[in-house]
């Protein structure tokens, strides 16, 4: 086989492999989407959502390579974050799970403005505490994770992600605008709604892999 034919053969093999990989990924993602939609229809507990999401969040952001369930961020306290995720560079982020039916915004306005609901406020305050303790005890936390989980991590400016609620609640332009303002005002904390998360997974289907 001459070089030109060999080159064409290699290109064909790579294209065939890419197409096969896409098909396999699409099958896996389709199963995850089906399960996600099923859980949304049921009165699924926070712990069950946590178990499902920590197994599949890698599809949402490929930078995460390892999960740390029930992460004891405060160390001396029994309250634990639902789980931590470690990215490919070893940096730790913190995830807190609430149910999809958790209200995002208040039922009423204050001076014409919507504000965080009681459930969302509790989750945000808890996340802020996790971040505070994680940074204050960064070295001790990293050592504890290494000793208990056999996983070396770097605790440097971690971010917290709170998953709760649904965009169906934001059924007015004022609610949508106030939610955007409230969400953007948070420092090192990201609010992700369940249907937004589902859309992220759906966007992975048929994704083109560029060599």
C-alpha cells in the first residue's frame, strides 16, 4: 500500500471510529435523559437525586474526573455537602442538591422585586458556609480527603453549585429578570435549575468530536 492510500485508509478509520463513538455516546446519553425525565415525574428524594447526579455530572462538564460523596467540608461538624467534584487539575468544587420542586423565588414581591425563597436562601447560606470553611481549613481539608478518600486535591478558591427548582416557576418577565439579577450577584456560587441541567445533557447528543 502506497503512502497516499495508507493516509486515506487512516482518515477513513478515524472517521469510522468517531461515528461509532458518537453513536455509543448518544445511546448512553439517551438512557441518562430517560432516567432524568423519569425522576422528574416522581417525588424523588434529595439523596436519590444526589446519587443520580454525582454519577452523571461528568456529562455536564467534562473537566470533572472524580466524585467525593457526602463531603465533610466543616470537618468538626456532622453536616456534610452532598458531594464534591474534583477536576482534571485536582481542584475541588462543592455541590448541594435540593429537590426540583424547591421554590426559587419568593411567592410575593417586596417593593416590586422578587427575592430568594426560603428554601433557596437556606441552600445559599449553607453553600457560603461550606466555601468559608473550605478556604479557612484548606490544608486540613485536603489532608483529610487524602487520608479518608485516598484522593489528593487542591482546595483553592472552590466554587459551590446548588441544583434546585425549575424554570417553569419563572413564568413572568419580572421573575426572569429578577432571577437573573439574583443569580449573577452571587459570588463563587452558581444556581442551576433542573431543566437547565437536563438541557445541558440533551445538548451532548450528537456532539461532533473534532480531532
